[in-house]
């Protein structure tokens, strides 16, 4: 049984997803044929932020925390390590990887997301960062439909979407682990407020990332 805090957090995150789904990117994907350049530009931003996720997770351990939570942090940091290589594999598998693209600066929202997660890790530690993990581990429930549309439009197979495929397979177990960590360690009103703030801020920045990707493809 999820705690009342976890249930409230899920409702808050669901409302933010509804806002994202009303945006330009969502309409572009769902209402028009998806183009290869749009998909490439999306995946390049995924590359940029995903290569930092292991590191900003590990950085959170600089802030003192219970041993059980630190074990969670170390384990999840290790599991995130190298996921950006799945992104480059997926782009390369359909002839969309240009090595020079990887050296380009990320979009403003992507860079803000990366920087904010390091700030959260260094300033607040592993408990508030769970707000990011909470929605990120459950993202496939929301992105599954547009991802299926992308795969259909671009004729992609499971061999071409290893990044999203690997995350979908691990989702159920990871969501359970994050919820258990929240119920055990986010116990004060102050901690819960920070967790909620981090969840909303990171998801909002992700929505802005999607909107900025869409701007060049209207």
C-alpha cells in the first residue's frame, strides 16, 4: 500500500504530464508523421542529460544520509552508467548519428535540467532527488503512446530503440524501489515538500526540453 504522500505525489506528477501532453511537441508527434530530423533532435537531448544521470545520482551521496539510502544511491548510479551509449547505438542503427552532433551544446532546457539535478544533489542530497527518480522511472507509462507512433512512422524495431526498451523493462522494479525509499526516508513535511518540488521542476524542465525540440520542426 502506497503512503498518502506517494499517492499525492503521483497525482501532482500526473497533472504535470497532462500539461506536457497539451504542448506543441506532443501534438507534433501525435498529429503528424514523425520525421527523422525530429527524432534525431529529440534523441540528442536524451543523450545529453542521460550521460549525467549516473554522476548526479552519485554526487547526492556527498550529503550525509542513512546507510540504506546510500546503498540505494550507489546501486542506481551504477545502473544508470553508460546509458547514453544506448542512445548513440539507436541513432547509429538507423543512420542518424553524426559524431559532430554529440559535441554540440544541449538546448537551454536540457542544460538547465542537467545543472538543476547537480544542484539538488549537492545542496539537498539523495532524499529530494528521489522526486526526479519517481517520475522518470514511471515515464514509460506516459511516453509509450508517442514512442509507439514514432516507431510506426519511422519503421523502427526493438533493435533501434534499446534506450527506451531497456528502461521500460526495468520500470516496474525501479518504481517499487523508489516508492519504498520515499516511504522510508521522506518522512518530514520539509523533506516531502522538497521531493515534490524536485519532481515538478525536473518534469517541467523536461517538458520545456520537448517544446524546444519541436520549435525547429513546426
